[in-house]
């Protein structure tokens, strides 16, 4: 990548991408990000039904009461339903690219 005639380090851009990816889950005040239906997210803790930290899921429903929560669906490697559960915002992290899905 060139800028002003100088070659920029690809690693610099990868580091910036990683930093921005981590920041998008929080707003300027440090509040947890609000997800919307069909967002793809990573689960940040082990939970019941055999769901493990790091698994990728899809937001099915958003609940506002009695507190903010999300109904998520987790599929197995064949695309079949593995589990469906409700999680709190702090238990989820956004997945912003297919590269992040493999980590």
C-alpha cells in the first residue's frame, strides 16, 4: 500500500484493523455495543448446551426487558443447529470479517 509515494507496512494496517475491530464493540463511553438481529458474533464464555468460548453464532432476537440480552443460534460445522441460548451483551463480541471467524 502506498501513501505519498512511500510504501507502507502491511503489518501496520493489520495492527490498525485489529485495534479498530476491538474498539467497535464499545462506544466512546465504554458501554457494551448493542447488536441487532442477524449480526454475527463470537461467544466469549462457555455456556450450557455444549457451547464453547470462541464459537461463532448469529443473533436471532434482541431483548430489552428485564435487561438487555440476545437469543443466539450456534450451528455445527455442517450448518445444522447445535444450540440456541440467551446471552448478555458482555458475553458476545462482534465478528467483522471472515478472517476474525477463523481465530
